[in-house]
């Protein structure tokens, strides 16, 4: 069944699964061991806590927090953009507590959208459900065609 024959719901599901495949094929995703689930205006990223990403005080480095929060917000935004990849133009993070064990779960949601800009937030929680960080970003439509990405050699993962 081609795209024109699919129901609107089936087209959405296919888009979200395509985004998930692209994410899981990326080399950086394999490095962090993260996983993503995408839905309309929402995404969830699971981040295993690995001591290779600890700083000198024996807790998870902020770069790992950023990775999970940005990814969750990014995919919440890209979940409604069907033709191109979105890009993060800015992102802020508030840190609440150090993390030494996981996994962590980042939940992103689309907050607002304009013609070119999308705004999404994310929360990062530990296994007990405590909020460890939150963030928000601005995303813009790129000129990078999703079809081109899906058909590139690096997406064979």
C-alpha cells in the first residue's frame, strides 16, 4: 500500500516509526544506548545510566541529561513534521538532582508551533519517578529531506 492509499492514522504511524528507525540507526544512539518512542506531539527517550558518562563527582554528566531531554523534545516536534528533519536552534536545561543509577526516562511534548518554528519541552525522571531535570527548546524546519535520510547508507543500522 503506497502513501496515498494509507489512512491518515496509518500515515502518522509510519512517520513515527520512520523517525524511530532513523534515531536507532544513528551511531551516537548506539554510544549512549538510548531508545525512543514517538507519538503525535510527544516522544519518550530511555537513557541507561552508564558510569562511562560520569563526571569527577561520580554522577552522570550534564551532557547525558542534554542528550535525553533534547532528543525527547526534538522528536515531539518532528512528530508533526512529515517531510523534513527539524533542527534544534536553542535549548535550555534546569538540573535538579545528581544521577548515579538508572535508567532515566525523558518525556517530551510539543508546546506550540508556528509556520517554521516549533517549541517543545521535556522532563527527565529517575526510576523512582523523581524529576531530575527539565528542558525546553526551539526547533526549526530544515531542508534535510526525511526520505533522503532513510535511504542513506548510515540508516541501515
